[in-house]
C-alpha cells in the first residue's frame, strides 16, 4: 500500500518531460505485425449457372451490401450515341420496372432505408444495394426486379437528359474539367472511349429502344460477378442469390461482352494550351505509360513514387511545393490500363507567372530520374511505405472483394497479391533508372496548360523560366470547345 | 476492464410483408426504427491526463491491423480577429514543418536562420504596413503587397530574405515529418481546419501506435514553425486553387461575409490575403500558447489496438506537454439578429443558381434536430425539392437544403441550379412556395417516417469506417461533445410533424434570409443554345456574322442590312434556314438596341 502511494506521488510530481522516451522514432522497438494476404479463393463461390460470387460476412452492423459488376460501360457506347451506357445505368435505377412505377420504386427503397445505385464506368457497370439485414428480402426483391425488368420510363429519361444537359453547360466554367477532357483527347484520341464526350446530338440519339438493347447485352448472369459483405450467413446468401440469379431464376445467360478496344490515335508530343481567364494556370505534363501487366510494373510503381507519386517524400512535390512554394498541389500519377498502355503524368496548378518555372522544375526532375540513380534513402522510403501500408488495401471487406472482382474480370495472374510485397521489395535503384529512361522519354512528353497565356508565357519576373524554354517555344493553342457540341468555339 | 466497442443495435424490423404500401407505412409507424436507432451506441473509453489533454479510445477489430489516430485543437477561424484571419489554418501547415528533432540536421543553426529571417520579414512588414499602405491609400499603387510595386529598399530586403531561405535548406531535412511516417507505414496523413476546430490525423499499422504517440507529442511539445515565410506562398496557392479559380468561390466567400454580421464566422477559414501576408511570429507564438496547449486538445484513437497498452503509451508520451497558463478565452461576440433581407446578385462563369440562407441555431441546439429532419424531408429523389423543382415544375437541374450547426451559431440553406430557360428568380419563388407549405401544414406521418427510417439506417452506415468514425468523434467533440454521436439518433427520431412546422415558422422569416443569385456572366459563356443546335460549319459562319453585327454602331446601316436579309429569307436553302433565322433575329435585336 505504501509503495502504491509513493509511486502515485512520484508520478504526480514527475516533470512534464519524460527522460526515458526514445530520442528519435527510429529507436522505438515495434512488435511484429502479422498479416496474411487474403486469397480470392477463400471468398469465391459459384452459382449453379457459373456466376462467380464473392462473400465476406461481417456481423458488426445490421447492414448488407450487395455489389454486382457487369462488364461493359463507356467502351460499348456506339459512336453516335456516346453516353448510352451512363444513361442506361441511370435509367435502370430511375426508370421503374415493368411492374413497379419509377416513383413507387424510389419511395419503396427510401422507405426501406435501402440505398440502391447503378452507375456505368469506363468498362464496367456496377449496381449496389446497401440494405438493413432486417428487410433484405424485400430490398433484394426490388433490387433484382429493377436490374432484370427495367421499364426505362420515358418521362424519367427526359429529366435525366435535362439534368445531363445542364451539367454539360458547366463544362467550361472550371479549368479542371477542361484540362481533363483535352488531356484525354490528346492521349487517346477524341474518338476513343477514354476521351469521348456526350454531346447534345449524342444525347438526342439515346432512346428507350437503345437502352433496352444495351441492358439486354450487359445485364445477365453470363456477364456478372457478385460481391456481398455485411450481416448474413454464407449459406443463406448463396441460396438467396441462387434464387435471384442462378439457373432457377430463369434469367437467361447471354454472352460476356468483349474487352475494351485499345486507342488507335498517335500521341503527339509538344506544348498545348487552352485559354481560360483564371489567376492560376492548371498544368499536366506527361505521356502514354505502361500497361498493367508490363514486366516493369513494380519498378514503374517505385519510380513514380519517388518522382511525384509519394506526396511530400517525392521530388516533384518537394521541389515545386515545399522548396519553391509554387503550388498547393503538385505531384504525379502512374495509371496503367489493363488492356493497353495507360498514362504517366505530373500535374500542378500555380499562379500564372510561375507556371513556366514549375514546369521547368518538373522537366528537370524527369531528366534527373532518367539519368541519375535515386538515393538509397529514397528507394528505401518508397519500398518501405509500399510494404508497410499494403494491408490497408484489404482493410475493409467491400474494398477487398472489389479487388478480387476486378482481378477476375481482368484475368490478373494468380499470386499477384501474395507476391506483391516481395516484388516491390526487389526493385533496385537501377530498375528505377532503367524504367524511367524507358518510360519518360523527353521527346514523347506533352505539356498541357489551361490558363491566361499572356500572363503565363513570359514566366516569372526573376527570369528563371518562360514557356519559350520548352519545345523551342512552339505551342499549339487549342480552341475552347462548345460545351454542348464539343465543336471548337471561335 | 475495457470492452470492445459495439455498434450493433437491434436490427430494425422494418418492412417484411408484401402488403400494400399503405399498410406498410402503418406497420413502420409503430416506431420500430426509433428503437433501433436509440439502441445504437459507440462505446468510448474517455480519459484525461493531468495536463488536461483528453483522449477518446474506440478499440474495434472488424478492420484488423490498422489504427486511425488523430487529435484536434479546439481552435478555428472563429477564434481569430481581423489582422490574423486564417492563422488557425496556417498553423495546420506549420505543424508539419518539424521540431528541433524532426526536420533539421543542426537545430542551433536552424534556429539562427529562423531568427534572421524573422528580423528581415519584420522590417518588410513594417515598410509595407507603413509606406506601401500609404501609397496604396493615396492611389499610387494597386496592391501594397505585390512585389512589382516594391520600393528599392523592399526589393533588397525581399531578395535578402529569399537568399536566407535558400541557404536555410542546407540545415533542413525537408519534410522529414512526412518521411518518417511514410517509412514506417503511416498513410492518409493529413489535417483540416474549420471555423471551429483543427484536426490532425493518420492511419498507422497496429504495431506502430507508439510511433504516432512519439510523432504527435513531439510536434505538440516542440514545433519550431520552420519555413514560416516560405509556406505562406503555398497557402496563397491554396487560396487561388480553392477560392479564386473556382466558378463561384470568390462570391461564396463574400456571401458568407455578408451573411454573418457580427460573428467571427464572417471571415474565410483560409483568411484574407492581406492578413495572410501579415502574420508575425510573435502572433503565431501567442496563438500557440493559448490554443495548442493540452488543456485545449483532444486525442481520438479508433481501430485495432489494446486499450490498456494504448493508454499507457499515451500517458508516457503526452504527459510531457505543459498545460497552458490559462484556458483559452471564450468567444463572446454573438451574431446580431438580422432585421432585413440581404441580397447579393452575382455574375460569373457558372450555371445560373440561387442560395437562400437563414440564421438558425448552433450544434446540438434543441431545434437543430427538427431542422436536420426538415432538410431530409426536402432532400433526395423522393424529397420535396426534387419532386417539386426538378420533376414537377422542371425548372431546376438540382436542388438541396441543409442545416449547418457550428459551435456558436448555425444556418439553414436552400440552393438550386436552373434548368433550361428557368431563372434563379423562379427557383427562389418556388422555394418560398415549398416553404409556405411546410409553414402552414403538417408533414404527413408516412413522409416523416420514411425520412426517419433513412436517418436511422444512415446512423449505422456512418459508423462503419474507422477513419470516418474518428473524424466524427473529433468533429463532434470540437463542436461541443462527442456524445452527440450516440444522442443524436434518439433526438432525431423524437422529432414530430409539429416540430417541423414550428421551426419552419420560427426560422424562415423573410427578414431572416440572405439571398445570393448567380447569373452567367454575359459574354463569358461559350454556351449559345441556338448556335449549339447547328452543325460546326454553320456555327462558324453564324458566329462570324454575329460578330460583324455586334460591331455595327450605325443604325441606318443595320436597318438596311435587316431589310436585305428579310428580302432574302424566302430564298434561303432549307439546310441553312435555322442559321439564317438566328442571324436575322439577332440583327433585329441589335437594331432595337440601337433604337431602331
């Protein structure tokens, strides 16, 4: 008792600064984190008709999340009806079913406190239901009726088109979307689905009949992968899905849709500009990159991380933001595509007079990583960060299943995740330099600027850089495009 | 001793039957969901160190291997005053710049650099506040802070400061705070500043909780405000990005200032530009001493950890922080009662839109729950705004409403964007009609129950992510009390139709509203409805002709041109007729402008 009292007194009187703390964080001894990479096969099941189903129950909340991924999205849009995939997805959700009106469907989902969403992406269309486990029967019945028997109510389609048109009108209000659109067109060609835009004309070409055909093409048991997380028993859920989607459901199994087509356009390097009256130029600098299954994937991952992808520990962020204070956000991203090479790009926004200076710094860093080995500290930091944060990719069950679904659609080689950390750890300084030299070729780079050219071109007052420093001062001034027609505006 | 958190309330026995909609509604009216929502509890271990720093621990294992950890300072722009607006946010940036241990190779030299920079910057500030401001007030220069307007003395000092900042890099280990976390598996590290609080957070692997304790207690104990002057440029860029380069950013900032009259909520969190330039280190240290002492801080930990071990680690590290000599001063200025409608008519490169905003009540006020439910009655695709404005009248492309309760005051907003030829004035008028309905009649029971069902389910949804739970606990604690997370569901379920009508009548008086209307700036928009319908070739030709017409100042000349066009009208090929008609119509309009 006396000892306890004495200890308490000593603790109370102790100075605020504890002398026994490690002097630096590297001196802390950490326990071992045991993390086994989950395997898709642990969660994968198949319905009687072969529909793949991934199940990961979790009983913490009385909620169930059912995610259906149908292959096919923007990539399947006909050239004269760009937006068809997105319209179809939106109208599956909004347009009612053959037996439930659109208004009743919304009211019933809402009353059940269920959230149902359908959305088209670049090459897949996803349908999600998040419902209370207590009323899952009715929520799933409604949800699958909606997916299987959509009515595409014309009045709801008219409203969706009107909303879309109003969003299109805002296309040139903000510089960011202008840059995104023009950059995609430069990289993939204006007619590739990565860059195509809905126009007023293509919107007019979207009809109920075309949506019905699109729906029939992608929404069927031969073209879907299901992922379910939340409050359920595995056997119950399999039975439920069998009833709704399996052989006994009577839902005919069609053909899976083909893989997305690669772009045909030839990428043209150079400096490009679109005029926009704003106090800050927005800039992308980049090129076509690598495909996902490229043998240099891991080296490219680390290279990009050191160059600009790793936030404050990366070179572009450090020099453009931290050293020079030229931008709030500056960095780079590596975005490999599955079926064709994706892109690598750096991006920043800076006040007009320092756009050229920040561009120059990015170009210097590209050159440096191509020609000089990165430091030991840089590569160790990068690899260590990738390895240490890897478990977070599988932190939530919906995120984990989403990885497995994506892998199955894209036929990712087995063992990819199991060996991921090991493969990252194997990357050497020479790998980084080699992949930089291969990927970041100076004559293949494009600089794209949206902003006030009269203020951007001359550069900073100290004369450290001007836009004449790049591509011999040649620049292609591209017209702003009419937000509704996407035709050049004079 | 410490139990794992449990979020699992009794599942709501909602709608199981296939009965008609009406009977389903009746079934749910029994109040099943209310009990589910009330049963939901986040179990938090709360404790306070001797120095006054409070901690909230929520151990949970459903998402293994990761801990979301953060701390908040109960300080935001509401604690500032003119002259130092934005300093709370600036601190957020400074807190990543290191200590005498993190971020430097040579602490003593580092300090010497900082002192010399401070001396020069103080002289620059004195010259700008004196001579340059005087020149500005006399109309001799357009901006006292713009380096283009520098006197030779200022120019010299600015160059000297720049050189010193460059030289300083030799002893700085750049962004080491970030690098340490990165190497050891920290991810998602960031911070945000609001009107009422500043919150710093990161995710760490479960075996690295001590790293968090080391890093955070070190920067709270020993931040040195390194790169104090260089970081300002980054904040200026942030301001340009978030406010000045966005379609409505500058207007929204001014609308906020118009709306809040006496409250310190009237200035932006990021601060006014002149204040951003003017911060001194003395101000910064004074601010630090008041607001970044442990008696004004709260730590929040959510995730896969042992609470007993975590508590011991927290005590070991955070006990080194010295309590402030006194508690932060209260915010005493109350918002004055608004006595007349206020209005801002803006033009910008933006979709025509309207916002109608009312002064209401702060966070956790007894009426805040009814106002939250009222917003839900209005929102969503089955809500009154979508049904009334987007679908019914077809005048809006989007519409929403929301109650925002801050620590010391609150506001309720309606905002909507136009569709087609509708105008912001039409949206505003329609809003008043929807409002009148809410003020005069009771919301039907089934409509209210539907919203309550949704609110109850959302209460579960928002607890699922460790990180989101961390942010909510910190945010509620910063505004007043983390227990809001457990109490709000019950209070939302208790709202009655009478409550909704009462608050609609009480807060939505015309004299209590401020209205912002946004029209598309003339000439700014490349959108021309009529032209957009033409093909590209015709568009080009029409544009060229319209430009010529616009340039004509001579009324007689234009009248003659219109006459000739009318004479040609019947001979125009059908393909070109739409384009021709546009030109003719615009020419006539121009003629009318010229008085013809």
